[in-house]
C-alpha cells in the first residue's frame, strides 16, 4: 500500500516536472519560431472568437442566478440594496475567473488536446521535427501566448455580462432600483479586486493551456491506450487535470491575496 | 581516397538500436553516393523505418556514427540544424497537415526555415505544385485529394526546400501495383529533374530494382547484402534468395492449400 502510494506520488512529481520542462521549452522555442505573430493571431481567434458564445451564455446565466439568490438572501436582512456589491464581488473575485477558465478548458482546451493528439498520431509533429522546425515553438508557444491575452479578456467579458445579468434579475424582475444596483457595484469593486481577477485569469490560462497541450502532444506516451483511444484518453485527462488545477490554483492565489 | 569519400553524401557505420530486449538494428553500415537512388530492402518488421528515423534524427540510435557530407551528426539538435535544412523526409503516411491547404503545406518548411519574403515563398510553393502537376489543387485540403495526389503533395513539400537528400519511408505502402509503379517512376523522374540523392526503404523488390542505382538488404538487424540491382538479382545470398523467391514460395504454399494438405507455418 505504502509502495503504491509512494509510486503514485513519484509519478505525479515526475509529471509536474515534465510539464514544467514542456512549458519552459515552448516559451524558449517561441523566440526561434518564425512568423509567430500570425500563429498567435490564429490562436487568439480559436480561443477567443470561437469560445465567445459559451462565455456570453454562461456569464449571463451566472449573473441571473446570482441576482436571484443574492436578492432572496439579502432581502431577509433588509439589505437588498447591496445586491450589486454581492454580484460584482462574487463575479470579479471568484466566479468570473474560475467559470470562464472552466468554459475555456471545455471548449478550447479539449480541442487543443485532441488536435495535438491527432497530429502526433498522424506523424505531423515528427514531420515538423524532420524539417528542422521546433514543434514546441510552432504548435504550443502561440497557444500559450494567446492564452495570456485571451483568458483575461474573456474573463472581463464574462464579468461584464454577469453584472448585466445580475442587474436584469435584480432590477427588472425583482424590483431593485437600477441606480442603487450599479452604484453598489461601483462602490464595492476596487482596483485590488480587478487585479486579482486578471491575475487569476492569466494564471489559469497559462496552466490549463499548458496542461492541455502537454497531454495532446504526448498522446503517444499515454499508458494503456494507442491510436484513437490514446487521443480520447489524453483529451479526457487534459480536461480533468485542467479543471482540478483551476480550482487548486484559485485556492492558492486567493489564500495569498486575501 | 579523399575523392572517394567526397562522392558519398551519407555514410553510416555500426548503427545500433534496441527497444528493451528487442534488438532492431545490430550494427548497420552503408554509404550512399551523391546523386544516386539507394534502396534499403527488407521484410516487414526488419527495422527499415527505424533505420531511416535514426538517420533523420527522429529516433536516437544507441550506438554508431552517421556522417552527412563528411560531417559527423552527433544526434544533438545543434549538430542536426544544418542537416535538417539540407534533407527532407517523405513519410509512409505522408504526414500532411490536414488543417492546412495544399499550398500552405508546401509553404510551411519555407516559412519556418528560411528568410524568404511572402511573395518568394508563394512563388516557390506554386512552382513545386506545378512541377508535381497538382497546381490546380493548391486551395484544397489534403483530405480532399486522392491518395496519389497526396503522395505528390508530400513530395512537393519535401523538395520545395531544394534538399540534397530525400528519405523515402515505404513510399508505396498500401498502394496497388499500378500506383506502386507510378510512385517509383515519380521518384526516379524527380530525382533526375532535381538531382537530389534518394534513400528509399521499401519491401517492393521488383519496383525498387528497376528504380535504384544500388540496393541493400536489411535483415536481422544487419545489412545482409549491398550492391547494384543486377548483382542483387544474381546474388546467391540465402536471405536475398529467400526474399527474391518469395513469389515461388507463395505459389508452392497456394498449391498445397488447394490440395488441402498444407499447414501454414508461423512465418506465413
């Protein structure tokens, strides 16, 4: 039992080390990659534009639910006027970065892991290496750089739509004065909250896209599966590991900043 | 002696590779003359693709030396940077980028490894497509092309950088006899046209003998025979004989099966 536990722990530590080396190599290769700007723009489009609908829909409904729940809780204590503060602080400090990251993992992260897994299976990655092209620099680095831009922007959008959703349910459906709602938002959210929001978003972006790229890139090393099954297993692993890492990183960052 | 050495673009000596306990290459050595078509023959599973991938730097050999144009390739990324610019690899599966169009596939190595302008890259890529007679399919994705066109597209991508050496990994795998002939004819034609050195690994004996200047037989991890196609045909080497006579053996087996008294051996 102890041996099994020790073996698993060592495997996790080795995996984290491998992931760190993979990410480092990708950033190092970015400097040598030619026409990087065009590939970053493409990655921004894939992670940003294509994920826009899901961010808008989830952001809106998160705001609507927060508005509803917040109103009923605050109303019990006669503080319905603080609804804007509750919705905005919840969204900016926690729910915005975490939920936006989870949505981006589900859409862009899984697509990235599957794409790289298929490219590995069909020898496209090996083909790049035989051309003298760094596969890390060509395939991974643009996605990582794009994630540092896209995750904070998508989070900002998620928060903005969520705030509007909160106002919709609070003001239009439940009768909280719109001016009171938005002035509570303005008073509640301060610069450190916004900084925390963007710090979390950028960190989640870097971690999740690294993990998804790592699993797809190494689909051939997937234990117990080959071919299409290896792609499927590595994609599943990428999404599960990324989602867990988002929540763990959220706790760590929050505990340092609170 | 020096002049002789300079004639050889690629020299391999004592190349060894094992995967766990399984020895795939047990000391392979050969020399490929500049501007020639050299074919390594061998049965499936003989380690031909591993040999080629060791040469291309995709698989790290356990021992042995590889010299390209007299320069030792130690296996490190630095030593291979120049080598990769001067050689190309045509994969058994073609390894085309399915999310890029045919033109973008051909342009990729130029975009990533040269300082050419966008206009020059486009012109060179279009020229390669024209030479391979697929210029009308530049906007198509690889999945929209036939098997033969995909092979030509892969060759266009391989030659667009004007390499001195092109590795062909089982270029006719999975193709019918007519297409096999067409692929070997294509390699011979473009090898003459562009003057590159071709190193082919295949198990298609008949076509390889017609298209090659020299052939080698890889069996049990070693080069069992090396010589001209004529020498190969006349060789009395037991492995060569077995490989050459496989058609005869098939006829004998089929006759026995028809008689109903054959038991297939493990080799079958």
